[in-house]
């Protein structure tokens, strides 16, 4: 794994301490999610409103990557019980107790900072935090579904699925999340489908 550049700083914040970083992370989300596969036509104000969910949750986590005091990467997580109902339903419907699952939100890195091991750091921090909470047996996240032959896919796109699989996550085809958002170039929202991934935590309390 490549070494992280010496000018990068990783910060970890929890619960209400996330609040001061909401603006920076909201702008990063709005920028990053315009790209494939999300193709999300969002705005920073809406993203900030969404992120307030993490600031309200006592056991949430935010991992930040800073380069010269500029936020260039961020990753979030919180107990599934504190997440949006849309993410709770697919697991609850399959018999998973919501209170035993930790939901991993986004992992975002600007292109110049990828390939430095930060993706692993994001998962390491969130999984360690989930273990520390007690009663958490699984970590999960949702990934948007795109067809393999989607014409909007850039030629240099690399799927994260091999990385997630190496981390021990398993795609759950029967656990679907449906959320509306406006895609780049569209005039109105359309329903998008995401699939949950699940990982059993080792050494969970």
C-alpha cells in the first residue's frame, strides 16, 4: 500500500463535534457526487442539511483528510438506528436488528489523493468505532446500481467493488434502497436504486 503523503492530515470527529465541519464536507459531497456513478445534481446547502443527521447522533463518526487545511476527503458513519428509514428498511425486512448494524455513509476523496491507502483508513476508523460502541455486529453501506454498459461511464472509471470485497463486504442483491435525486443534465428527480453491502464485524463487543 502506498504511503500517505506527509502533508496530509487525518482528523477524526464524533457526534456534535462534527458540526464545525458540515460546510466543508457538504461542498465536497456536492462536488464529488456529480461524477459517475452517482451523477448527482446536488447543492451544498441541501448536503449540509443531510449531514446534520450525523451531528445530531451521539455515536456518529466523521473522518477527514486535510491538505494544507483544505478538506480533500471525508468519510462518515453512524448507528443504523440513527440513519434515514430508507436505509434501515432493507436490513430490518431481512431480519437484521437495526440496533446491531453500523451504517457507513460516504467515502469521498478528490482524485489527486486516491491510491494512498486512505480508503482503507476510512474503513479501519469506522469499523473500529463500530466495535467500540458495543452491540454492533455488522457494518453496512449502500452503493448505487449502474448497468455495466451505461453510456455515461467514463473510459477510465474503476469500480470499487473489488476493494469492498477484499475488505470483507458482501453485496446483498435482495436489500435495495430507493431514493429520488436529480441527475446531471436532468430537469427533475427520478428514483434511483442502491444495493446494500454487509460485513460481519470480528471481535465485536
